């Protein structure tokens, strides 16, 4: 067993075809805030909700594309948690703007799944009950 404790998920690093297009999507659709350090150069581009977010890196245009429907070993998706009010606001915004998404009931959570411009699956999820019911004595 580890003798240290992780504080939180810092970021998920993803490769994208167009850094600017992906940056705009994460800002405009999900409301993430850009966080760029001059010392890093043009990338990674960090986009954060608090201290958690995504880091965008350029994809190699000569690499073979991955099949997003493949259920093999890979990262399937990443998720951001919202409270119920903000989850409802996100769903209303996506409906109003015609942004396609898939809604799912996971018993303890409701989730919205959508795809970024490069096909990465992003989940927005909200707890629908008490934290104690799901997280117990964490």
C-alpha cells in the first residue's frame, strides 16, 4: 500500500489536431479557464476548473488515427463533477446551442457525455443523493 496520499487529479493530457480549435472548445463549451506559462512555450495549453483540468498537446499529423469506438486498452473518457444546479445549467446550454450529448443515469450520478473536436469523450457528472450514500466514510 502506498505510504503517501494523492490530493486530487491535476490534469489529463490529450493530443489534439488543432490546438486553437480545442482550446476554444474547452473554454466556450465547458467554461474552463486558460492557464499558460510563458516558460512552457506554445504548449501544453492548460485549461482548468480550479486546479483540475486538461493539458492540450499537438498530435502528430502523420500518426494513424485511433478508432474512438474501440474498447481496447486506452483512456475511455475523463469526467468533471458539477453540483446539480450547474449540471442542469450545462444541459440547458447544450440544448439551447444544439451541442450533441448523451445523458445517462448511473443510479448515484447523472451524467452527460459529449465529444470534443478531436473525438475525446468528456463526461460531466452530478451526484444525485447524499455524498454519504456514495462516498461513505471517505
